[in-house]
C-alpha cells in the first residue's frame, strides 16, 4: 500500500469537514493527514487528505467523495508532480536567554515571538 493524497474542493459552509471526514470513517479508511485551507474564492475551501491505500481504494474513495453534495471537485495529487512538506509549530515558555538559543536553532524561514509564550515555526 502506498500513500495517497487527495485534494477536495468543497463549499465553505458549516459542517462540511464533518461530512467529508465521516465518509472516510464510515468506509473504514484511516486518515494520516488532514489540512483545510481557504482558497481565493471565499465560497470554496480546500481539504487535503492523506491516507494509505491501493489503486482500488483510491478509486473507491474518490468516487464516494464526489457524490457528496458539498463537494465541487476531487483531484488526486501525484507524488512526482507535487511538492510536499511538513510544518511543526512549537510553543514554549522561556526567558530572554533561552529565547536567543531557540531563535538561533530555527532555520529560515522561521517565525518567532519574544512575548511571554514564544512560538517557533520550524
């Protein structure tokens, strides 16, 4: 079994994420990664789902997802033609001396705050 990544464009309304994710759960698919983001159109959101499966599983989940009334389109992302990366967000409590250490540890691009609770995106 290989990792599959599916991009789903849906209506930007309440409970849409619940409908899509519950479809996966009812069919017994385990979601490895889930990302939801806005698009340029305020009426549409993008859901990116990563799961493990074979070609039959992929075809089945795409077909069933397309049947949902809130779904506008479903696209399978090819690993060779797509860019994948992971994001780690860390919150930590530190003083000024520790903040200097942590901000030096971050590799660019790095965002941090020197407030009481510091955040670093690595």
